[in-house]
C-alpha cells in the first residue's frame, strides 16, 4: 500500500476520533480519575464510620445496661414478673423439682 493510500485511510479515522473526543468533553471529564484524593478520602471516611459505629455500639450497650438495672431495681418488677409468669419463680427456686418429661421422637423424613 502506498503512503497516499495509508493517509487516505487514517486521516478520516483520526478526524472522526478528534471530533468525538471534542464532543465527549462537553459531557464528561476526560482528564482521568484522581486516585490519590479518592483513596485518602475513602480511607478517612471508612475510619470515621468505624469510630462512629464503635461509639454507637458502646452507647447502645450503656443504655441497655441502664435500662436493665432500672427495670430490675424497680419495686414493681417482682410483682409484674409474678403476674406474667405465675409459678415460674417457684419452679426456679425449688431444688427438688422433677425432671422435665422426655421429648417425643421426631418424625423421620426420607429423601425422595
């Protein structure tokens, strides 16, 4: 192939490619990604989220413990427990209670 034939084939392709890049630059940023800034900000964001998650877990545990201590230290707790679970306290406090009845056998399933 002669150099004139090569130029006649490459020139339209190069011109079309240049026009396409020019038009594309209006719609998207073609400078390339900024890996460094994304990586750093993502790292710090993840670190901040982990610290916040840990803080919320600790606060949740503190509130749960506080709620349980208030609930069981209330004078009305024992009465409410006895109303909801009659006889349950007697079962727990009785050391010579009979053992629980055995579980019935489970139905066998056969694979088909």
